[in-house]
């Protein structure tokens, strides 16, 4: 990854160069001004103790794409990417780790060398970047990719393709080699890489590689989503919810743990339990918090025990607890103190 990490930062002879340097700053507003221009408007916030970024942004045009080397250097969370910008991203991690989040609350982590492809004009995206992270990113217009797909396949892509996320690449892969080639072209022949036949050639190489990954992983996910839920899926989901009830997992996380689609899991619960997964989770949380109340150490409060089980509003929790068990949680604690 050493060659990739130096892309756009040197001249053709390998000496340090600021030719492609767009921004180098510790000021959030200045960084946002340039990152919104190179990428799209989005929200970023620091997640660690350090509050001041140490950011560098290098960028170069590769045909209709923008290749960039970017870091904040401190741990950050990004989300709320503008769909109106009409673009998507491939984020390739050169240093550190990134946890990528989708609209359903599911996440995957990419390590050094791995790429994550998402069309932010068609779906939401959130990312948690570790301290010392470094990214080699590629920003692409959605319309350009849609046109490339139609030109090569003779018809428009199904809209669900663009909502698919794809993780691929890695050290020593063709994707890493392709990025390095494009970066070297941008360094040695910046004008020809930005436009003209060479730029168009590189643009098509990158786009076809991305489309191949998109199609492959879309087929795999579509096949997975089409599977019907079974009693075994229900039982596995129940085990997962019993083990993780305190964490209040989302339905997407429960389904992912059993490698079944959310819709299929719902249907399986209706068929085999005449209920829903979230009703089962609610019962497990109630049973868990009741056991915690009856075993609470001296000095415990209802609000404190409830919060440990994900109940943020003590008034709503108290009413729900009384409806379920016909007893007040505060009286449980009073009996323990008296005993």
C-alpha cells in the first residue's frame, strides 16, 4: 500500500509535490469548503478526544471522475451526504480502518487496501474513520455510470443495482493496481488524464470495474433476499435476541446475524410464532430488566437499571413494566431494601 499512499503527492520523479494539493488545514470551515467541492456536502464530526483536524486533501481529475487522497488524521464520523449532488463514491482505505453504515443500521468494516462502493445519490451512507486514517477516494457522477451501463448492456440498469453496496479490492488486487495506474497517469500526464482519449479510457476502465463488482454483489444479495424464512431462522433469531437483548439490536442486525432477509424473517415469525421479531425482543428485554431489578445491588434506582436495558424514558418504562407484570418496579427495589 506504500505506493498508493504516495499517489498525487509527488512529481514524476518521486520528489514531494504540491501540484495536486487542494487543501491543508486545521480549520473545520476551510476543510468543509473544499471537501464539499471535491466530494459533495456532508456532515462530519470528531469522535475522539482530539477536536482539531490535521487535514490534507489532494485531488486530480480522471476523465469524469475525481481521484483524491484525503484524511482528517483524527477519529471522525461522517453522514448526511447530499443526494442532490448526484454522485457516488468508492472509498479505498490506505491506512486505518473504516466502519461503513447503511440506512438499515447494518455495518461492515474495511481494512487497509479494501474498497467500499456506494452511490450516495440513491442511498444513505455513514462512516466511522479511525485515528490516523488515510483514504484514496474516487467520486463518480451517477449519470455517467448509468450511461456506461446502458452503453455496454443495451438497457437501463434496475434501480436496485444503485442501492447495492459493494466491498471489494485489497492489497495486491486488480483494483489496487488500477488505482495506482490512474494516479501515476494523473501525476505524469495531468492534462491528458483529465480530458481527451486517455482520460476517457481510464474513466471507462474504472467504471467497468465498479459495474462488474456492483453486478456480482447485487446478484448475490438478490439471491439471498429471495430466500424464504424457515423455523430454523426463527429459532436462530430468538437465540440472538436472548443473547443481545440488552443491546436493543435493530431488526436489520437480527436478520443479518441469521443471514436472512428482513422481510423473510418477518414472514417466518408470522408463520411459526403468529407474532413479530420485535415483539419477541420486547419480551426478552422485559424479562431481562425484571431479573436485573430483583437482583439489583443496594443503591440502585429504577432509572439506572432501566437505562442498562435500553429504556431511556423511565416513565414510559414504568408503565410498560406494570402492564406486563402487574407490579411497580419501584416497589421491587423497596422490598429488596427492606429485606
